[in-house]
C-alpha cells in the first residue's frame, strides 16, 4: 500500500451485520492515507468489492506483534478505540463480485 509502513486487516463488531472488515494502517511520516485510497489500491489489485474493508483505523505506533513477528489482531480490536477512523457508507455487496 503506497504511503504505508505497515497495515493489517481484522474484524470488528458491527451492529447491523455482526462484523465488518477494518484495516489498521500506519502511514509513513507526513503521508495522508484515507479509506478511498486504500479501496482504490485494493480494487486496482483485483480485489472483489465484497472483500473490501469498510473501516480505516490510522495507527501511529507500530502494530502489535508477537515475539515471532506476527500481528496480534485481538490487540488491534482492543486498541482501535480512540484512534482516528474513517467509516465507509455501506457498499452494495452484490456489485463487483
């Protein structure tokens, strides 16, 4: 993802659907990343609309990792509260396959 140091997708509770896909992004210094940029990048890579994230969470610090370097998604869920977010309007899930 251009302008990103690191990023990871994970599920968050959603009152309408039960769960929505979020993406935590740690941008490079001085770079602005928004959900529209992320979605455009993923669509250009051929990702289906139904698989696109609906929430962007901007992460200032390194993403939480285990000792072996794997991202701890449960900590992303717990630590996402209070961070800057962008939430997409609901997309038509049938479009774009």
